[in-house]
């Protein structure tokens, strides 16, 4: 303000608490016209202020030599103010009279006052009269207003801000402790530290010594004048020789360093912002590329594996099917587990990428067509369905082949017995022996034929069994069915031929029966009783040699019981044998008694006592062999039962343990117990306990392999199959990994967005309140209710906008992580496209475009080249060759347009 007094001349006051520089002048000593400056301080101020004024006046092509003489006419004073303010002052008066000089100085003082500065005790007359103290005070006021006032660090005053800036810049340097603007600068190390901090190539700071202040000061002054365009405003000897250097001189000189480096600092800040944004973008691009590659590899493996699992061409032999089963086990043990880990890691990478994109205010990542997480999930489900179907097919095929082998062996055995029995029968039936036989011979032939017919009828059942087995082999697609069919057809044809021949021979015998009378009753009785007994022995031998196949202990115990029942009939059979042999003995005794010579064997049957005894001995030999075979099979089934119980015991422990862990993990992810770090540590402890539990799964796999090798197909002692355990184990691994990833993403969101633990708990409590099913996600209706409860006033358009953020894939559900991301996004600040554009504008020197040279100068090499490769040529009216459009590039980083 202008104070008109002292004979009408205006006088300016400074040092008050009014607007402008008064705040930071309050701590300075007032310039008192009655007090003298310390001579040393005055010398320092003269040199410093003169150099400071000349650093600006030289821009106008002039300078001053004597500060209290060259400003007396007010001309250079007005010129100085125009240079440092960039404004035009009123036209000066060119007269040489005192009044002209006073008027010019008053114009300068009026301009200073117009800038909000209150001057105390400084009038135009003192300046015109060459008052050194008043002149220095005026220059100091100008320096404060135009060089120091605008300095502000963390909302401090100008002086405090300049001091704080110096302290921060020199903090890393040894022997430097800036506490003021006088003695802290005497040894010269602080000046050198400021220069080295910004231009380390100009100063070899480690070679400076604290005990050589003059050398230190001169080094800093010379380097500043030569390389930083800061004139030498102080003398090293004056500073060192003064107990307390002049504070205003030091502040003036230090302010020049601040202004010299402030531009570089702005560029550094702008470059750092761009580097940060580009680093985030590059990292996200790397994550996207990694996802695409991992997804492609996994899908390719799935597509390559499914046809192998769906290739179900039946094999001919059990050995070939065993090899297929071994290949399937290798797939399960070796090939699939790494792919399970890759699938889990792929989902974790995808969730982490989406979280980072949301945190950096980027659009959600949309994988290439066919590589979505849902596509991988669908492919994996198809794979597991094919895998399950393949295993079921393998087991069914092995059962079929086992059944086929058994039936084929049974067919060969019965066919061999039948063929052995039919050998020679056709020739016997075709004989014409009855034409020359005696009556007794004819009668014998008739009886013999009757016995044969009885035997033939007894063999009818065996022929039917052979045909039935052949039919079953055909239905089960036995690989050697043609040879089986040919042999069966031959047997049936032969059987039909035997029937026809038997009928023909009976007719011939009956035709001559009337002429035959004598029949040996005893031989006939023998033949009639020997034939069925012989047939019973043949059936018994056949049954004792018959193969059997069982799968349970009950089935083998049933066979043992039937065999024991058979053995209990042997004493009666032995009595029948002795009775039959007694008939033959009686016939021989009567013949001997009556001196009758029998013509060889019994004419009614070919079953001789020797045959009966031989077959009986054979039956006696086969019984203990059958006992041993049944005992071996019983031991095998007992071993199988042990394997079943062993597997069931372990499975009944592992299955509920997996289910319990799944439920506990679900509770941890929903309940709010402790901080996120506590939850994360708790989950990782669960994960470690799951990993530590793996040996129990391995034991179960080993037991399951033993069961499969033993061809055990069912287990009544447990409801858990190995497939159930594997699926549960894989789901448990996937669930714990996904839950840990969700908590880590919540921590990442909380730390990046500055969300407090209380806010996180409040968000979790609100989400849990509306998550009625405790699934960790909710449908759109519940989510709308949740938003309304947090204070949102939602129309349909606003709600659809929010849903496009929290559910970009339109799944119809919102997870807790998406809710946290949305709430943090709504309540915290992030980098924006406008901020990046402003940063590029700083680097470009306020131009609307930027050049490759400027990018390479301000940014690290890799990020500079990244920008150059993606920036389009600038098309504005002020475009120059090589100009690049940084605005479209910045908006593209945030998904607002395409690069």
C-alpha cells in the first residue's frame, strides 16, 4: 500500500502480516533506517544482490556496477522489474532532474506494491539519494517476491520450503547437515551436494574435504557459473572469514540453484509418471501373452488327449488290454498331474491379471476366441468325461475278455469230451452184424442198442451246452468265433447223423427181434446199471475238471459247499459200483458153475468192469485236486477281501477328511476372522496341511493299483471309489489355491487403494449379509440390494454401468473380489489418461506433440522405444517432421481408443 507522507512523497512499508510476502517476512529482521548493517554482511549482500540483478538485466543487454548508484534514476530498476515479472511498467521519465528520478522510482515501488507487498520505511527519496541500506532492503524485497515466494514444499512458507528442499536433496551426503541459511553452508559441502545430486558428472564429491572450505566453495561457484548458468554471487573468502554468513545472500544464491534444477525435477516427475504407467502396461501385456500361450498349450494337450481316450477299439487278448490299462495308469500318474497344476495356475494368473488391470484403471482382459477360462473349463470337463468313460470301458472289456477266455476253454473241454465219446459211434451204428448173428446175439445187439440210446440221450445235454456256449461266444464278439462255429457245427451235424443212424439201426434190430429170444438178463441188468453209472462218472470227472471263475468269497464258499455235497455222495456211489461189479461177478460165477463159456465181454454194453474201476480211480484222483484248486481260490478271494477292507479303511478316512477341509476353507474365505494377512496365513497353513496329507493319497493309490491288478471290480465296504478321491483331491487343491489367490488379490487391492482394515471388514460384513448362501458370490438382485445398503441411489442405467464393471463376462454373479475392486475404485484416486497426457506435455515442452529424440532423452531406453513404436504420427496444423501424437497414445493405454 502507498503511504503518502514526508512532504507528499510516497513511502513503502514492508515486513507486515498482510498478503503477499508478509507471511514469510515475519521471521526476518525489519530494515531499520537508524541501524547499520554489519559490514561483512553488507559486503556479501552487495555482491550477491548485484550478481542476482545482473543475471536478469543481461537478458535486456545491460548490467549494473554499483547497486546503490545505478538504481538512483529508477530506469534500470524499472527495467529489472519488467524482466523478472514479464510485465510492462508505465513509461519512465527521461529527465535528469531529481523529480524525474523520484517519479521513476515511485513507479517501480507502485509496481512492487501492486504485487501484494507492503513496504515499510522504504521511500523513493532514499533510493534516489543512494541510501545503501534502503536500496539493499528494496532489492531483497524484490528477490523475496519474485525468486523465493513461489517456492513451496509440502505447503510450507517460502523460506521453510527452500530449506526443506535443500535438506531433502542433501540428506544422502556425508558431512552435510543443512539447518539454516548461514553457518550450514560455510564449509561449501552443501553447495557441492546440491550440484552433485542433480548433475553428478560435474562434481567428484568423494574427493572433497570438510577441512578445506575455500576449495569446496570455489569449486561449487565455478561449476555453477560454467555449467548451470548461475553467476558467482559470493566470495569464498568472505563466507569463510565471517562468523555467521549473511542469510539473505545465501538464500538468494541457493534460490538460483532451486530454479535451475526445478525444471529438471518437473521433467523427472513427468518421466517417472510415464515410466510407471508404461511399466504397468508392459507387465500387463506380458501377463496377457503368458496367459494366451499357457491357454493354447493346455487346450492343445486336451484336444490331443481326448481322441486317445475316446479310441475304444476292442482288443483280442487280455494281455493287449492289460497294456492299455498300464498306458492309462501312466497317463493318470505322469501326464495328467502337471496339466492339473497348469490349469490351476492359469486360473490364478487370469484372476491376478484382471485385478491388476482394475487397479491400474485399465479395461478387463478378454482372451482370444476359444481361450476363455470357461472354454478351458468346458474342455477339461470333456476330458474328464472321456477319461471316466475310457476307464469304465477298459474294466468292462477286461471282464468281457476274461469271460470269453473262460467260455472258450470250457467250450474246448466239452467239445473234446464229446468228440472223444462220439469217436467210432457212426461206424458202430452202420455195422450189419445182426444179419449173421444168432438169436441170442440179436437180442444182445438189441439190448446193447437200447443202452446206446440211453447213453445218447444222456449226452444230449452236453451237446446243448456246447451249442449254448458257442452262441454266447458269438454274442460277446469272441475273436476266434469262426473256428468255434465251425467246430460246433461239425458236432451238431455229427449229432444229427448219430440220431438218424440210431433210428435206422433200431428199426433193423426190431425187424428181426421176433426171431430172437434168448437174452442174458444178468448182462442186461449189468449194462443198464453200468451205463448210467458210467455216465455219472464221466459227468463227475467233467465237473471235477471244469474251470470256474469267482469274484467274491461268497461265490467260492458256494462252490466249496457244492463240492462237499458231491463228496458226501461218494459212499453211495461206491456201493452202486460194487453192486454193478457184483452183477458181473454173479454172471461169471453162474457161468462157471454151469460150465458156460462166455464169448468175451458183455454183449449189451462196452462198459466193462475195468472201465468202471478205471474211471472210479480217476474220480478218486480228481477229488483231492479239486479240493486243492478250491482252497487256492479261497485263499485268493480271502486276499482280495483283505485288499477291499484295506482300501475301504483308508478311503473312509481320506474321503471325509477332504470334505471337511473343503468346508473349513469355505468358512475361512467367508468369515472375517482377523486381518487379510491372518486369513492368508491361515489358508497357507491349510494348504501346507493338505500338501502334508499327500502321502495318504499315495497310499490309497497304491492300494487301488493292487485291487485293479487283482481284478477286483466292486467293494461293498465303502462308498468311495478312487475316482471320487481323485476328483475331491483335485478340487481341494484348486479351491485352496483359488481362495489364497482371492485373499492375495484383496491385499493387493487394499494396499494399492489405501483401504484400511476396518473398511475391508465393513465391506466383508456387508457382502456376507447379502450372501445368503455363503458361496462367496451373489446374483444381481442381491448385489443391487447390497449397493443400496451402502448408500447408492440406483437407476437401471447406473446399475447396468456398475454391473459392466463388476461382471464384465455377464456371468450373472458378482464375487467379493469384484465388489472390493468396485468400492476401492469408487473411493480412491488412480492415474488417468488426462494425467498421462499432462505428463507427456511437460516432456514435450508444452507442445501438442513430442519427438522421438525427446522421448529417448527423458525416458529409459526400453520404454522410450515402446512409446515410439506405438505412437501414431501427429496430424495437427503445427505438425513437424517426426512429430508423434502422445494424446491418442495416452487414451489408448486406458482403453478409451485403440493403439
